[in-house]
C-alpha cells in the first residue's frame, strides 16, 4: 500500500474511533447513589413487621445505587398522568448492616412498576404537581432472611417518590432529568418486603425511609472511568492524530 494512502486511512480510522468513543461515553447510563435512613414507620403485614422491625428500626442507614439509561424511549402513561420510562438498568443496596442486597432477576423483563422511572411535568400548584416515581429492580438479601428468622425468602424493592408542589423542580417529561437536582426533602421512600406464602399469594410489609442525599456516582467513588472499549478507541484516535501531526510538519534539514 502506498504510504500517503496508508496514512490517510489511519487518520480516517482515528477520527472515526474518536467519534465512536465520545458517542459511547455519552450513551452510558447515569448512576445515582441515594443515602437515607429508616424512620421506624411500617405498614401492612403484622408478622413481617414483627420479624423485621428490630432490624430495620429508626435511624438505621440505607444506601441505594441505581443506574438510569437516559436514552430510553417512553413506553406509556400511568394513572397519575406521568410518562413511564423502563430505564433502570442496574440496582444494588446496602442497609442496616446488610451488604448483600443484589438484583437476581435484573431488568430483562421490566414492568410499569419494576425497573422504571415515571416523570410528570405538572403546571404547578397543589392540584397539578410535578411528580417523579423511581422503581428500582427487585433485590434479595440472604443475610436479611437469616437474621429475621421468618423462615421464608424475601423480595425487596426500594421505591422512591418525589412531589414538588412549587412546580419549579423540572420542566420536561424526560428520563434525562438529573435526579440529584431534586431536593432530598421532597423525596419519600418505601422499603417494600414481599414474601410468598406456601398456600399461595404473598405477604407484604412497607418500611418508610427518609432520603438524606442523592447524587451522581457510586459510593466511595466520585470519579467514573470510561469503559475499556471507549478507552481503547480514544487511544487509537490519539495515536492517529499524533501521526497526522508528524506527517504535516516539514522535516528540518541539518545545518
């Protein structure tokens, strides 16, 4: 292959790699970390509440990590007029000393109330407020099951709801809404515990938690690194750009 043609092809490859790498970085899901604490308020099944209240009592800390794909298209509307986005791609949690709460089912087959984000841009005022509802993936924790002594498995869901009666929190129905800009005082959280009965059906208990903070990023890691794929593409682009720079600089003759 003639040298000029080879260099032109390398330059094209470099710029194509740079464009693809930037696009891949922009399309990555946004990860949020929610820090909160249980309030001691619980509802629904008395037996579940009795087994779990000593473990999930007032003041116990909770940390929820959830990733949202901002490129997800709307899939419909809920009963409150909010736009539904099946945009949650990953969920994990640490709470009350239990660090093994992970998603076993994932979000391969989401529903309106699992792995979804509901966003409603109201006109403002008490009759038509802005609303955001966040439904992460179902989780499980074998450590919590053992500690409760309940004798049955649990499915866990940490639901969060934001109501803004001022009408100033956000201005569009979109999954690209930055949840970390919404005041923690406007959020309320529910730690739902579901347990299947041997005879059919299920028991449910809900434990309320307050949100202390919500920010982008994962716990104890404020700097998100690009995935290896985009990093490799950017390295190719940099090498190609350097080659192009050397080719365009005239060679200096020795004195």
